[in-house]
């Protein structure tokens, strides 16, 4: 096992094999994870690097460098540690004052330092710890500060060598140094630094730098045109040899740079005037193409000397130039030639560029035999030429088929990869097999044993090669699918407790159930079901989940309801802590909760037993409200199944799930009538459990005397009660006989004795007796039969409807007559008012009208009479008369015989006068 030292405040997370081990620099937020030990800073292991690799710095320019803080194992140590930086002048050993020295942490374990110098010369950089006892590894560092005015934006880099070129050819470009005012900037030759890198290689090219114009150190020229300088070069163009480099008074502003790239591909060119980057600090990019094809370095690199008949066979040709650069896009110039005499049974196809300098061509041999083949490029044949190819029938070669193997995670599997392969002679050997990426592989003859790494799930593969007795080889691949096993139960309760007809537990859910799964992000599901109950999900505490939150569903599987929860592992484990059980109605006893965990590969089942504590339920009696007896018989069976279709019986919900023998489930049954007597024929074993209530007594008393016949005895009393099983009670109730001439009220009760469950929530595991009482009316007079009752009811309804309809019709005609009378009166009312005014009379009081009490005199208004009487009445003045106390005289109208005249004789009506007068006053 490889040991790795890591440093820093971090946490290493060892994930599954589908991911790699990663370390972060944050504090751990989960207990149990290994922490990385942070080693102390080792000053002697620290390294300083300039931002630009050079030893020449322009006066007044910013000098920047990086200090890499390491421990003794080479790990970066975070933090901004204090270092002491000194600039010492060579020769005098004087420490130069630096006023703008700054330190900044730019990355973990890396800090940037910067400063400027205002004096030219040779200097030495020394970086040590604060106590100046220990220097960092690459100290002291020698550098030079020169007087120069190079401006990176004003200086010019130009030439054909910056453009596209061919490998092996010399490329050239020139550098013209200018200051900010575009005047020539003079420097010594060694100060100019050119970096040329291939983007795929870290080794730079070594360019050749030559000055184009030599200027004495005292030369001071005005603006110089670069084109003029390039046209009129000085006859003296010294090379970069030791003579020029050692001469300190030779300075130049224009340089030629020559280089020869040998490797094709992209290049980057950077030019520096000391520490001043030209072109704004941006690299100049160019592309180098490969040279011409070198036939000696190119050729056929892959072919098979033995091929199969009528099968496509490949030949690979590699094209390279003199510098071994791959040459692309030349497939049209490559040909495949047949050097054999027999060419009719041979066909070829064009070559295909593989984009890496290789080209693949194919051919098909129609006949068995030997052939000589050559590959050529633009008429030049490659070595080897020719190469021999022998064609065999297809049965001569082995055929390998890829295999697919599946297994569960953390398990091992052995298989024969050659079982589905074909090879001649039924004998082959495995000459090679590769190593799988996520497991170990062992090979024994034809068998392979694959064992995945612990916790790995997913796809893995390896390849193998077989050889037959003819020396032929064939390769195949084995694809392995490591399936994640369904979620496993980490912990689960061995026994659960519940209460009948109550959701259990009352608050929260059952504790102790937890599952484990290898992939914490995959959606899985868990299902709960019970044979004699329902599984519920209690209200849970509010918790915020990500969008892929838990989903619950309920469905019926036949007679069993199943609760299914779906979500990730964390969500499932949180939800199953709220599982509750609710048994079917009146169920008690043993039940089983079936828990099934599922993923995309299968499921895992677990049965958890649960015991439901019984609650004492009240018994019940199923009897009719009325029982009609025959009037002619004094002794009759009360519940006669042949006469009455009603099913009568005693019952108790607790008897359905009684765990013991049903004969032990006993209740107290009693029967009592308000008048008359009851008689029963009871089994002899109930003598000690039977009590009577006599006609002259209101107290229950045991049976004193009895006669047993055929293990039965007969009792007759007003009330009878006994303790027996429900079946015995139902049998005895159907034999109950009533003795009496008149009707009576039969009272039936049943008491469960309080022995079959707890009450009410099993908190104290005790109960109280529960009983039920019902009454049955025993009627001697049988009522009307159903048909006659329906007929009478129907007739009453019809009669009611008829009477209501008649009343509606009568009301209609009364309203119609009233409307007609009102209309007629409104037509004659104006004429009657005119006639009444002309015939007004005086009224006098009558002495006969005051015989009883007060004498009154009434005056009748003609207008009132006209409104009160019809128009054919004539009004007269009131007279004193004794004949009529009302003073009314009726006048009958008479029609004249003459049609032209109308004579009217009126019957006089004496009306009481409206004015009153008291005689005594």
C-alpha cells in the first residue's frame, strides 16, 4: 500500500470506487472521518521563484517572486508566514534599502513578494526566517539591475518566423526595442531573452540571437525608422560569443532571432527585455507543419501474415518526415499493390486517415493461397516490400465472442470466458489477459475469478487473448456488471407491540428500523404491509429536503394494503421512524409486518412479528324486536326458525381472535319475561352455573331441585341465567319456550365477564365486565299481513289526494265568483251615489227602541245606505213604531205593465237613527 503524506487543515473523504479520494481544506462537519495532520513549516524546504525566469531586471521596474511554503514532506503549508528579505550589493556587501516590499498570500501555501530598486548594479537576494538563522533552499540568488527604458507595448517583434513554418526549416524574426516614446532602447545582448516552447513539450528551443546594429555606449541618436535600419544593416554583425557578452559597453536595440523547429505542432514564443515582457506579456502562437515524407522512416507497421478467406483484413501504414513527425491527410497518395501472379481473387479498398499519421487500408482475398503485397506512397514502395500473406479457410482461425457477466457487489464470481469461443482442435490457451480497473482477476486454465473492490458498483471489463494449436491468436472482451444489492437492514426490532383498534404507537412511530445502501444518491423504495392490519405514516417533523424528496403511496394488493416510500437513503431512514400499525376491526393476536426494500436490481424482504393486545369489546345479541305467538296455544317456542326467518344468536367480537380453545370462551346469558314463565332443557354440566328467578321472587337463586334425563334437565321460571360458551347459548336460546296467555316483554342479556382483553387502552392490562341487554315484545295478536297493510295505506293516500284536489277546485270557483261580484259592484257604484244624495231624510228617535237601557236616536245617511244596500232599495225617514225594534221596512220593486214606464213600489225598511238621545236628560 502506498503511503501518502498530506498537510493542511482538511478532511480526506474516501468515497466509493466509482470516484477518487479527495481532500478539502475545510473543517470536518462529520464525526468519524479521518483528519489530515498539518506538519510545521520547514524553512529550508521552501523555494523562491521569480515570476519571470531571468537574472536581469530593468531599473525602477517591479520585481515579483513567489515563495512556496513547504513542510519536510514537500506539502504546501497554508498561512502567511513572515520571512526576512534582504537585498545585498555585490562587492560592498551593503544592504540596499527597500521601502515598498510587500507580501500577499495568493494561494494555499504560496505568497507573493514584490519590490523595486532605484540603484543599478549586481545584487544578491537573501530570504530567510524571521530570526535570520535559516535560508530557504535556493538562496542566495544573484541578479543584475540594468539601466534601460524598454517598453513592452512600444517594442516590435516582427518577421516570417512568427508565421506558419515547416519542421526542419530555419525560421527568423527580428526584435526592435523601443522606449515609451518610441526611441531605440539600448541593452546588452545577454539581457534579451527569448523562450520558444512546443505546447506538448516542456523543453524549450535554443534560438540564436544576433544584434543587427551596434551602437557605442555614448551613442545618442534620434528616432530611428525600423525599415531603414533593416535595409542598411551594419557591416559588423557580431555573433553572441563570449567576446560580445563580456564587453559591458556594447549595447544594441535591434536583434535577429533564428531557430529551427523540428517537432510539428503549435508553438508559443515569448520575448523579454530583462524582466519586461514584450507584446504586452501575451505569447505569440504559431503552427509548424511536418516536412516531406521520409520513405526510410515510413512504412507498413501492421499486417497479418495469415488471413481468412472472404474476410476483410486491415493493413496499417505510418507516414513520417525526417524528424519523425506524423504526416496527415495523405491518404489519396497511398496505394496497395498485389505483386502475385494471381490477382483476380483479390480486392482492395482506399486508405483511411486515422488522424495520427497512420492510415488503414483493407483487402479481401477470394481464394485460398499465398499473395505478395506492397504498399507505396506516390510511387515509392515502403519497406517491407513485398510481404507475404497466406489465405486460409475461416475454420482455421479462432473466433472469440465478448462475454457479459453479472454479480452482486462485495461478491466473487468464477466463469469460463472461452465457453462461447471457437478454436481449432478444441484446445486453446489464454496467452494474455488485462487487469480490470475496479477489481482483481485470477486465472486458472479456462476459468477466471473476478472479485470487485469493496463497495464498488457499476461496470468493469478486461480483455483476453487466446491461441490455438495452429498458433493463431484472437482477442475478446469480458464486460462485467457489478450490481448493487438491494438495501440491507442494519437494525430492526425483533418484536413489536400494538393495541387492538388503536393506532400504535399512539405518538411517533416504531423505533429501531434502519437500512443501509451503497449509493446514498440513488432513489430506492421500501414497502410495508401487514396481513391483518394497515401500515400508516404518522405526521413527521418538518424537514427541508432537496427537490428529489420522499414520496409515499398506498395501494391494495388483494386484501393487503401496502405502503411504499421512495427517496434517497437519508430520506428513507428519516421517514421509517414514523411507521405506525393499525389492525383490522376487532383484530387481536399475532401478526407479521412484511418489509421489502427495492432498488433497480431486486428486492430484499424481512418479516417483523407484531403482537396486538386485545381490548375487551362488548358482546351483542341479534334478535327481532317483535315475536308473534299463536293465540290458541299457551305454550310455544319463542324463536321458531321454521316460522320466523330472522336469525337469532349471541355474539362477541373477541371470540373471533380468541387464542385458546373456544370452549374456554364463556359468557353469562340471562332470559326473563315480564309475565308468564320460561322453560328450557339444559345440559347437565350447566347445573352448577344456572340460576333462576321465580315468579314470586325478584332475586336470582341457584337451582335447588332438578331431574336429569339423558344428561339434560328441564327448568321453568320467570327468569333463567347460566354461564356457557357462545355456541351453547345460541343452541339454548333457540329452545326457549314461553308459557302465558297474554303477550309479554322478553329481556335478554349477555355478560362477557370481563376476561377477554384489556380496557380501554391496555395501560393497566385489566378490564371490566361488559354486557348488553335487549328486549323482545312477545305479541299474541298477529297484526295485519303485509299485503293488507299496503293496500290500506295506498287507499288512504289516494283519498287524501282526492280531498285536496276537490278543495283546490272549490277554492278556485269561490275566488272566481268573488271577482265577478266585485267587478259588477264597481260598475254600478257611481249611479247609486247621485241618487242617494237626492233621497236623504231625517231621522227621528223611536221611544220603543229604549225599553232596555239607553234611548238613542239614529240618523241614517243616505250616502251610507246607498253604499250599504243594493241600488234597488229605497230609503225612508225613520218613524216611531212599536212593531219592529229594528225600524226597517222592506220595499219590493214592481215593474209597470207599461213598457214605457217603470213604477216601483218599495217595501219600507226602518233603520235605526244614527243620532242618540238620553231620555233622562
